[in-house]
C-alpha cells in the first residue's frame, strides 16, 4: 500500500538528485542561528530588547542567492510575512521550518544537480521552485515532525532529507525512484502515523475477539473442573 | 538462523497439538574422520570463532562451538542451534555445506553467541519471553517456542548488522528468498531496519509493509528488554502464523529457525514467581513506547507541542503487578522451552519456588551428645568375667606368673557426660487431603497446597525428616511411605491429586505414632495403601526413629472431620475429643500438631474437636503469609 503525501506533484515523476548522504550532511550542519527555540519567532514581528531572526528576510536573502538576477518584490516579502504569521503557533513553526529548508536549498551540491538545470531556467522559475519547496516542507513535514528535531538524529535527518528532495521533485541519486518511494513510505512520520492508526484499529478489534475467545476458554475450563 | 529453502514437516495450525511441542534434541553420533572438505571447513569456522566473540565485546567468553561433521547429527532442524543449559553453540557442518553458507561463519557464530549473551541470555528470560508470547498468540500455544526464538533472532540480527558491522544481509541473501508469510514479514522488517530496498531480502511478491514497519519500531524500542517486547511481537505475528502455509499446503521455513535445544529437567529459577510473566501484552500499534508521539495524532499537529509532547506514560506502570503463572501455565512454558519432564515435576518446581519465600524456622531440641569414655584404674579380673576384658599388659607387669582370678586384672572404664549438645529437629508427619473438594494443585494455584509445601520444606530445611501422605477416599493413599529427607518425594505427595471421596487414613496415623496396644485396631485404607515410592524409612511407633519428636500436620478442608470420626463424615454423638486416635497420636508424637484448613469462617469448631492441634485457615492466597507467621510462632511455643 502506497500512501500519498503533499510533498510531491503526482503529475511530475521524481528525478535523480544528489545522494541522500549529501543532503543529510547538509541538514546536520545547520547553523545554530537557523534553529531558534520553539516559540522564539512568534508571529514574526520584532520584539524590542531581544535578538530576533526575521525568517522572511532570511528566506528572501536565500532566494536572492539562488536567483541572483531576480527581483525581490514587496509582494513576495508580504507573502512570506503572511505565511509566517499564521495563528496558533503555526507561523512560528513554519518560519523555523523555512529557515532550515532554505539552508538546505542553498547547498551548492543540490543546485549542481543536473536535472535541476531544466527546472531552474531563470530567476522567476528558481524562486517559484524554492518557495514551493519551502511551503511544502513548512506545511506538510513541520506539523508532523518538529523542525527543531530535523538535524538531531539519523532518522530525522533521513526523513527531512527525503522530504526536501521530494519537495524539489527529486529522489536520492543513489537509489531508484521505486526504492526511494518504498523507503519514504517507511520513514515518513505522517505515513507511519496513518499506518499505525490503521493497525491500532485492527489491533483493537483483534483484542475484542481475543477477549471473547479467552472468556470462552475460561468457561470451558470451568465446566471441565466442575465435572471432575 | 533458519534452515533456508528446506521445508519442515510440522503439523498445520488447524492440526495443532494440544501440548506445545518443544524441539527435540538432535541426535549426535560419534565423529568420523573428516575428509579434506570438512577438515578445511572445520578449520575455517574454528578460526572465525574469536571474531564472532568479538562482535559482542572484547571480554565475551564462551567455550568453542561444537562443530558436527558429516553424519554426526540427525534430527536437527537447522544448521545451528544453542543450549542455554549447556552454554554451548552447535553447528551442523553438513547442513552448512548444503545451504552453501560456508563463507558466513562469523555471522552464524556471532548470531548463536547472541543467544547466550543478549537474547534470551538465560533460562529465566527465555521463560518470561515464552510466557508473554503464549499470551500474545492466544490460541497458538504450540508456536510459542518458535515465535520466542524468532523474536530473539530479530533482536540479535539487528544488533549485529547495525552495531557490530556483521554482514547479516549477506547471510540472508545466501539463504535465498523466504517461503511463507511469516519469514517474508520478518525479512521485510529487516529491510526496513537496515534501510534496504524492498525485496532485497524478502524477495518479490506482496509484502506486509504496515506490519513490518511496526515490527521495525518494536525491535528498536525493546532492544534492551527482550522479554517486554515478545508479547507484542507475537500479537503481530499471530495472523501470519495462522495462515502461513506454503504453496503445497505444508508448513514453511518458519518451522526451521535457529533452534534452542535444552535438556529436560533444566531448572528455570525465578520463573514461577516472575511477577511480569502474566502482564497482558500490548499490540505494538497501541503501545506508547513503540509508537511514541505518533499515537497522539490529535496533539502531534499542534505546533506549540515540543518533540516530547506525544510521550505517554509507560504502560508497564499501569499493569497489574503480582500475577504469576499458574502451575498449568508454568508447565506449558517449560514444555515450550523443552525443559519439562512431566506435569508433576513442573508443579513441584512451581510450589517449591513459591514456598521458598514463606519458609519458617522449624524448632529443634537440644540433647546431650554421646557420652565420652575415660580410662580408669585396674580391677581384678575374676573367673567368669569375659576373657576379652583381661588387660594382659597390666597382668604381666603385675606378675610373670599368670594365675586366673588371682593375678589377672582388667581396665576399668569410666564415662563422662559430654559438654556438647546435638540439635534434634522435630520430624514432620504431613497428611494432605486430595479429595474432590480440594483444588488440584497441578493445574491451578492452590494456597492450601502451598501451605503444605511451606510446612514440608521448612521441616526439611531444619534437618528434619518428613513423612508426606496424600489421601482421599478409602484405598486412595500415596506418599513417601515413611520419613525421608527426599524433598522431591515429599513434594510429589504435596502436588498429588486423587479427587475422590474423603476418608482420613486413621490406621496409618496410628501405625506411625501409637504403640501396638494403643491402636484402635481399625482396618481401613491403610490396608490397601498405595505408595509412591519407598524412599523413606518406614517409621512405626516402635522404630528407632521414634526417639525424635514429631509434628503432625494435616492439610485439608471440612473433610478433616473424618480424622476425628474414624473415617466417618460426622462426629458420633458420644464424641470425646481426648480419646480419638488423632488426639492420642499427637500426644504420643510429642511435637504438637497443626490443622491447615481450606475453610471459610472461624475455625472454632475444629479447635474444639482437635485438642493438641493448632488450627490455621488458608483459603486464599493472602492467607499464606499470616499462616507462615502463626505457624512459626506456634511451633516455637510447642517445641521450644
């Protein structure tokens, strides 16, 4: 059973990108200033007297590096600020996810991927590509895997790396697309949640049956004893 | 390890045997000289042993493996097996060649070593795992041993592959794709654990990815506590086991894992009282330790929740504690482990282990030790005295001419009382009621039988001898046939069960404690006594053993009335408590008496009819500790 997620465009097949180890290493090297504490960014507005990371500005700078000829429009900045000011703490979560994602996207090893040359045809396409990846990671992966944990363990690094590649329309270059998809099904927190929920429901039903069976066996045993 | 592509011949799930079957011990024969092929293989595998040991740490030590050559083994279900009792690894080189895994010596040997140092590592852990697996399998008891071993295999293989750098993948690849759903699931789990592309080990075909994912999480979660994860593993495997048949309808390679072979009778200390053995297993998909934050799907999406927000309290803490295996379950677990001999032996081990914590100090009587002889002066030896008493040396010194009765002398011997004392224990004469109104101690926990075990083992521990007699209706008597120090014989009587009518063996009581003249002369059940072995010294009232005091104890219920009514069910109208055989016997025994009764309510009625006997009631498990406490207090009062 293959479970779909919101990271990939079903109409576009994944293409080989950098190796998984390359992306995982980049994630492991995430600088500390890209890993603010939970709630530290708030709704994105500056707080007097406290050091503040403006996620929208950082992402915007990354976009400028990725697409040197591009124009940072006021509309783009406004979109990012709106995106990062979602209520209920979601804005903070998205901003922290975007800080890490933009760090990974800025990896030269990723940008040197041959197949991306066909995608990153110009500043506008590159910006769209990067913003799409950032928004997918922020809205699909971050809610199920806390961004601050992305660089912390091998398992979270692998899941994050695969998610970044999928959001970019890629799969690890050292795997086939089929293997990458199968592996993603086993490492994705979201997919695992769905699978475990189904198994849990099945297990509950089985437990009910087992209880009934055990009660029946107990009754039979009691009947045997009473006939001694 | 499993046996690769070969197929077993076990029964199908539908034809499950009633008793869980353990793997029989392989039959080994005298080694034959190796040909060059086997000699080279033996040398290679011997050389691989240190490296295999090194996979488990620099300080791991184990005796070298037993490498069986061509034709030395028959009946082995795999090319490798282990025995926790022998602490030994065995390899069938013939099967190694047959499977073509001669180049994987380190992986195979390290795996078998893992059973000794990691999972199960000892018989108690193996027993706890088996008990949990039985609960998880619900109605597939006969698969308990197999599943237990498979769970250990998964833990060991994952550790070797991921932490010790042993090439388990290569070994599995060499063994070829699995047959049957169980092995497919196991190998798919390994693929997930080891980040292998799907189908690398499990081969082509449909795969149970969801179950494999949850098993992968289970393996990592319980890597440090094999017994706790075994039940959940069994729950996941159960539906696969039920339908695990090959294309031909027979069993699959799941019958042929790396096997555990133990010798019948190997003890499993601690299993009977293991408080976690009956902890209800939790399906891994419902186990917070396994699914972690994924279980709280509603909360996990909350952005303000930290990475630990989904952690839930350990289910173990909320589990009921203190439940232990019943004697029947205990026997079944031993059977699965391959160490059981029979139900009676299992019950004996169960009650001995439970009684150990309740044993009381049995009193002893201090008596002077044997008198010592002192040499005295010389007395005249007169005609008529024993010629052997003449002290010839003294006689010749007194006169070279010997005149009998005149010059002959004999040495006078004095005696003195020893300053040493001997502690004489009070022997125990134990009567156990096994009529139909009593619980069968071999199948269900019987507090009353445990009380009997406490009495008997306490006496044996103090150096006393015990005569244990199990009785029910007329002619239904078994026991030690005299006083003995053989604990097994005594415990056999404690767990014996007739389930018949109730008639106390008065003749045996009289024969044991009363002189011929004091006996009532009644003939009854003793005339047709059936004994379970004659290991003890038959102790009638006049035997030398009579010199030691005895304590008479009776384990019974309301049927104890027959002890005071000459075998009848009710007391006669002219009942006189002091003249009954039981009363006279306890007076003659000199060590007091105890009635341990499985009755509800106050025991006043029995106290009145049994002068000289202390009466205890043990009807529930909670009564055992107060009983042991009161028994100790009373015994010391009676015998101090």
